[in-house]
């Protein structure tokens, strides 16, 4: 049976990316090449002490060369580049092997999705033997069924020493990589909008302005056409309404009286309904405090609590503050738990200071649960 109460998540950025790909599909290849002459991909990986250069076009791979990571290898590649046009027009990808990068799946609270990179960076030493300042890493949400209040994510990382060395070797070949990924979780090359990138910001390519301006102009043109298609029927309807209004002026006085009485009745109904809604929307403070004392363990204590407009804010200290999000989300009284400030550690007590905001559910739900 169709559930009309289910939530629909609209990702506007994803829609615009899809729209851009569809518009790009309609543009002839000759016109595309006027603005971007890139063709195919040049995938660079390592094998022992050599760089393996592979050319990929239309799912056909060709190993171009295996060169040493020294001056002789650089000279050999430049000689190849001078005689092979493919090497100058391909997008460059740095692909790390299993000896250079690691990949693992993480299970995180759903509230961490808003600042996923920051949350993983803060607790990176829990998931890996490295600290955030020792590595370059990327985190990407994974689609699929998860437990309620949980989020699956893929973590890919490499040490800074490894990636810095590889980037130095590639730039010595006069190449600029589009992104760096891991061969065990390679990015889909047919949809680079959803790709992850291990390269830090300082190594990444700067986005060209010309394609962006073209896409913006196309979007603006489509928006204008859509607006014209919407406004024209409205304007015609407006003309029709004006013609009908002239015909009903004879009974306008009586209609105004009826509208005034109806307006008063509607106002009274709305005010009454608002009082009922406010009554039902606010949970009892006693139930809220009782629930907090039940679900929060004895090793966690609160130093501050404020409740206003169905929002509860708590502050305190805990051995593992990140677990409180899942504990609060599991309660039938609370929902949308999230950190409003970074978690810090008390140097004296060695506990984690936290500040969490959580929404409360409707009063009728709480009362029903209490009666059961």
C-alpha cells in the first residue's frame, strides 16, 4: 500500500548534475571539443619502483609504458609524449594500489552526514592506526539498507608521504592529475560528479570557467522558458477572472457580508486549533526528564539543560560522546539529535565535553507510550 506519510529527500545538487549531463548529451561532439579537447583517461599507477601508464578510451585499456621514477624515466616519457597525441589530450588519474592506500567501511550515526569529513577526521585514530595530520583521506556515503539512525560510509586513505612522493613524480612528467583514487574502490569514470578525491586542495586542478559559464547560461535559458510557460496560462486565467468579476458585481455587497462572517468563523476555528495543537505538540517536562535519566548511563552527566519550542539542548561530559546521538535517536521521545559544536576533551577528567540539540516528538505520541 502506498505510504503518503513517507519523507521524500530532494537533493537539488544531484538534480542539477543530472540535468547538466542530459544537456551535455544533446550537444554535438564537435561543439564540445571547441571548449574541451580532453579525450580518454591516462591512468597512472605503480609497480615495484616504476610508474605504469595506461590509456583508457571507451572501456578499452592500453598500457602505454612502464617508466622508472627517475630522470631517465622522465626523459623517456617526454619522448613518448612528443610522438603520441593521446598523452597530451587525456585526463590524468592517479590510482593507488593496495600497498599505498587502504579502504574500509564505517558505520556512523546518521547525524554525522551533515559534516561527515569533520566527524571522521576527529575520530580517525579510532578507525585506523593513523592521525588526521599523517594522512590524506576521503569519505563517501554508501547507498544501501542500514539500521535506523545509522549511516554507512567508505573511508579511503593514504599516508601523506606516499601521495606527496607520487604527486611529485607526476608533476615532474608535466602532468596534472584530475583526482587520485584507490584501485580497490575506483571512481566510475562515466559519472565523475559522484567521485571522491584523495588529493588535498593544494594539489587539485582549478575548475575552468568557460564550461561553467556555458552550463549556467543553458540553465538560465531553460529557467526563462519554464517561467514563460508558467506565466502565460496564469495571465490568461487572470483575464478570465476579471471578466467574471465584472459579472458578479451585482451581488457583491451580499457576498462581502458572507465573506466577513466566514472570515470571523475561520479565525475562531484557527485560533482554537492553534491552542489544541500547542497543547498536543508539547511533551510533559517530567516525562522528558524521566526519559533522559533512564537512557543516559551513569558515567555520563549533564551540566546544562534548556528546553524551548520543542528543542532540547544539553551539555555535559561523557566517556564516548558520539554514542549519545544513537541513544537519543533510539528514544521515542527524541528525534533529529545532532552536535551543535565540536566535541572536546576535559584534560582533567579525560571525559569528552559535548553539546547536543535534539527535537521532541508530539505530546500525543508520548502520552500513548506512557499509558502502555
